[in-house]
C-alpha cells in the first residue's frame, strides 16, 4: 500500500534544546533508564518513576543525532503528516491487535508539555495506528492495529500491539496523534532500529514475504527524522517494548 496524499516529514524540530541554563534547571520527567527514549531522543522516565517525574525534569544531553542515539532532553516531537489511513474512531483500548499475528510489541508513552518545563500532560487522548505484518492498514469497517488511550495523572499511556510490516518503500513506522484538548493536536510517527526489524522479519508471518535488505534507509522521511523519532527497543518476552516521551507545545 502507499501513503499517497501524506505530506513529507516536517523538519520542524521546533525546540532543539532547552538551552544550557534551562537544561541545568530541568530535573527527572524527561530522564530514565537505558532502553527508553523521549521526543527527539531524550530518555523517557521508566514506569516506576513516573510519579516522581511529574514534579521535575532532568536534562542529560548528547551531541549525537544519529538514529538510536541520545539528543538534547525536553524537546518537541518532530511533526509529520498523518497519512491517508487515519480514522477518528476513538476506540479506547490498550490492546489493539484484534488477533493480528506478529512479533509482540509494547509501547509506553509519556506526554509532556515542553513550554511548562516538561510537565506531564494528564487526560490527553493518544491515538496510534499502523500496518499489519503484511503491510496492510485496517480500512472501512475494520479497526485492527488502531486505538486510543487517555493519559493518566503522570502523562502515561500504554499500547500492546505488534511490530509493523513494511510497504511501498517506506520505513516501517507507527503513526501517533496527541490531542491534549479539543482544539490542538500533535501528529508524528515512530520508526524502529533496522537491525531489530530484520530480526523480527526473520520470523513468521513477516518471513512469508520477501524482506527488504534495508527497510529504513530507502525512506527519505526516515533519513530526515529517524534520529529523533526512532524507538529504543529492548527485548520483552517473545517480543519487544519501548518507552518514549512525546514533547508537545
């Protein structure tokens, strides 16, 4: 399938860092254990520290901007188009698989407001949607691999899904939309480390198709935003999990 009609990934990393003075002033809401990442690459607070993270925000930063590396803490998510497959279903649920086969994947998101010192945003609607192992999206009356969660008091939400398949020369990705209120929204997409994609794609049902040698590198949107929006996957049982902090205006 293709994403005709979707706009290329915007390079509007609207705030790249809090500045040296601001960074020094921030404390734990945007930091955490290895294997978690925040918007534009900063670490995301692990579940056990979410409550304490709401009080303050941390600021570890790195100069590297290669995909999978650390970047300045407490920044806005790189925005991107929603593509043609977004459906405003408001189907509130954590498990969005609906029986779709694939490598299990758990995604823990924390939404923070950058302009308020990375304060967690409660009661925000978070939508995600993506293709199945065959590269197909649910359309019409179907709703597989689509869902909405409302963030809790610490800005957190959790989705259980599968690693998405590839299609149309695009890097495998998960679309997301954050709606903190009825008037504003932030839309973007997450990418995956290519080495872990290839490990997942060696397993059925992905292996039933011819797997691309480099599923990410051929996509200009990944080359533009992959440094900021690649999820830091870690093994989790038979699949993977990742935590990410999404910074909004």
